[in-house]
């Protein structure tokens, strides 16, 4: 049967892939700017990579009917992967054309076009604020980490050399030593000099193999940096080359 202009096809958006929500905390944890706005019955959410200035992902939520679902789904499809400026340049007409290309023809286009344009306009205004919130969050996290590192440094500097060696030995006991023992090797923490230099002596098979020392050296240094203090540097007492 031939379809008339008053009988729109409404298939697009029946199974929306982008329906859902994002939260500021979720975006911040991923290092993304969180841009969001609501117009009438539809709310949209974008995660924006602040370095690439690109929309990484998008979601929408609506209390409206099929047309609202369709424009939320279409707009999400169109902005994901786009630069933020490309996303801001999407118009209501563009979204309706996208729907038309998918054989979805809403009855009342003009209100939808106006709603989409308002959504994009609001997102454009919110973007600088989203970047500022992300920057502030990262600054707070950095300050907190610096404060924690400062406290850890103070504790470390107050320790005796024997206490420091014990702490390092405990860090590499278990998985690291077990891995070395499988290949007939071992490692002994000799001393800590100048507060931050950890001198180690490789034993057994490791002491005669430059390749083993090279890989083991990296593993052990990473372990003591992550478990004890990131300022520590591993120094081999001797190398076989």
C-alpha cells in the first residue's frame, strides 16, 4: 500500500542503543568532561575527551514518545566520534534528515527541530563549565596525592635503615621471590643509601644472566615504587657485564 505524507514510518529508535544516563562522577573517573542538558522531555549526556576535544560517547533519556526517542538516538549516533565543534554544528534539520534517511518521518518536525537546536545550544554553553569542573577535579586529586606522598615521604625519612630494608623486603616477598626461585635465582636487599637509592644483589641464576637482571630489575623496581614509595630507585650492587 502506498504511504501518504500523513502516515509516517516509525522504525528508527524502537530499540535504542544509546538510551541511558551518565553521571559526573563516572565521567571524572574516566578523565572525561561531562556535558549534559535537558530541554522539554529529553535529556542528553556527552562524554568529551578534553585532550582530543572529541565526543567519546553519548546517551539520552526521555519521558516523551517515539519522536523523542528517535531524535535522542539519532543525535547520539551523529555526535559519537565527532569533534566537539562538529557536534556543536549539528542542527535540528540535520537530525531530521538523518531520520528521513532511515525512513522515519515524524508528524510535527518544527517543534522537534527547535528542541534539537536548543539541546545543542545548551550543550555548547555547558562545555566550558564541564572542562572547568574536570580541571578542578583533577587539581583536587593531584593535591590529595601530593599531600599523601608528602606524608609518606616524611614517614620514610624518619625510619632507620633497617626499618626501610624490612619494608622493602616485605614488598618483594611472595610473588616476586617465588618467580625468581622458579628459575633458580634470588635477590637480596643490601642497603638504602641517600634515603632513596635501594641497593640490591642478585643471586643464583640471576647473578650470571644479564637478560634476567634486566627484566628482574624492572619488575622489582616497579614493585617497590608502587608498594613502598614512588621516589625509590633500585640500584644493582653488581652486574655481570
